[in-house]
């Protein structure tokens, strides 16, 4: 299992999970890297889209 998260100093005590997915290991390393990069892209977009609103955590 892989979890991509962020800690924002504006949210002390919170860990924001941006993406979780099951790591696939029964494929080539190149495929693993490609799938991982796609998941990182999703997490990165979530980070960008939620940053201004603190991901809905703080009111």
C-alpha cells in the first residue's frame, strides 16, 4: 500500500492523505514506475486543488 500525504504548517496536528493505492509488484520495474508516477500525478493535482482551501479541514 502506498499513501501520498502532506503536512501543512497551517494545519498543525493534521496529516492530509492525498492518495492511497495498492502497489502492484508482479510487473516490470518500468511498469511499476509508470503506475507510481500516475498515482503521484493524481496526488499532486489534489495537493494543488486543495491547498488554498486547506483541503476542507479548517473553516
